[in-house]
C-alpha cells in the first residue's frame, strides 16, 4: 500500500486559517462586509482533464488556490465558469479568447499569474485572496509600484509579481 502524502500538516493548516483571518482584517473586509452587499466576482478557469498542473493545482481541493477560493466565497459572491479544453466546447471557447496553454484563471477579466496558481507557499495565500475577492491588488504597495515601473519601462521587463 502506498504511503499517503499530505500537502500540509494540521499545524500548517491551522496557521493558514489564522493567516486568512489576518488577511481578512487587513483587507478591511470586516467593516466593508458589514455595511454593503458581497462584491460580485466572476472566475473563469481554463483547464484540461489531461494536464498534470491542472490536476495538482486547480482540480485538487487541497491546493492553495482552492483554499483561497473557498475563503473568498464567504466574503464575495463568486460565479465560477470552468472550461475544459479537452472537450470540443472548452476548446472552442479557449480558441475564441486566445488561450493556448492551461491552466489559466481570470478574475473579473484579470489573469491570475501562473506562479501564484501553482504555488503552495503560504505567503502567496494573501495574493490569491486579493485576486479572488476581486480586490485587484488593492493595498499591495509593491504590486502598485511594480505596475507603474512596468508601464514606464521601455525595454523588456520581467515582473516578480506578474
């Protein structure tokens, strides 16, 4: 019998829950949710049932991406559409919007960088939450600074965030 491999220990999961609550408070969602309706968020996933990355990071309910998605579902009205490019309908949709590789995830027409989708680093949880709650990186000074640098840079530019 093969040995079961856990992605995270119970201590790490507990730490992620504490971290998630800290992120929730830091984002100001506590006050915001008390006075207004949940923000509407549209998540579009392009995946393939044959892709090992999709299986590990998008289809896997224990991935950091899915943990962040579940966290955000409590605070945002999330509508999720998944297109499987191994089906004719999914392939047609991917071609229509110019998707040539998977996994690709868009939140309110903004793509989540693959390096965050495929990450299991707890420090990337906050970034995924910001994307999935439709916050567009609000409050992340480093992201805003890097965005400004990227738009002003005339040569090739490699982002550490995107």
